[in-house]
C-alpha cells in the first residue's frame, strides 16, 4: 500500500485482475489518512473464499493482524459510503491520471 495507500492498491488490483471489488472499511479518525496514507507494513491479499480460513490461521500463528475488507466480483468498485463506480472509469482515471483531467 505504499504508492497511494489502501484505496489505490485496491483500485490497481481491480484493474490488473479486471474484476470489481465490493467492500467496507471502518475508518477511525481521518478518512484521507486511512484510505490514502502510505504507512509501512500494510499489504492487500486476495484469496479464494475457500482459502480465507487458511489465511486467517497463518495470520494468527504469526501474530499478524488481519482485516477482511470485502470481496472481488462484478464490474464495479464499491466501498460503502465512499465510492461506487464502474471498473472502466477506475481504469480510465488510473491510466489518464492528472494529465487526462487537465486537457
């Protein structure tokens, strides 16, 4: 989550996998920091539903905190209360960036 924070990591994962995301993030404190903060030691992991139990077990065994953010599915990127947009728009915004908005 280093370049752009959690929300950008999720967006890039959606773009790379060409699949949407539906999730919920409980934000304590500043939402900009929670979603875009580039703090160390955060990673996004996506596993098939049948492997979630194994991931939880591994995290517990290694004393690593884990938060389930949502599921990958569909053709939209949704985050309750924050955004709900088609994956095509996510991809266009990521590829075009600031330059695309300045034209």
